[in-house]
């Protein structure tokens, strides 16, 4: 992950971003935590292109994703979600 992408993640805590993963999955998520030391993020998933990968819950759980699993990050305009 580029330093610019890490900065974008850090600036997006509490906001919605689009994460493209190394395996091609695209996740739209609200970021809860960005940890540059451990190179991971914690997020609430809003949507994904691979729903079968995740267990269904009554409440929305938080997920952890390592920087190495993210190939691209982009901001999502406030009006989208």
C-alpha cells in the first residue's frame, strides 16, 4: 500500500471508503480504526462483491483487514451511503 493510500485511510476514519482487495473483492466500508504500526484497519462493512464469504449477523460486526490485502482505496462521496 502506498503512503498516500495510508494517509487517505487515516483521513477517512468515520467516513465511507471503497476498498479493492488483492483477490478482486470490492468492499464499501465505514472506517473505525487505522493502525499504521500493525498495518491493518478495522471497518464496518456496508457492501461487498463477495457476500458469500461472510457470516450473516443480526448486528453489523466490525472486520479487520491487513494493508497487504488492500490493492486500492478511494473515498466515497457522502451522498452515496
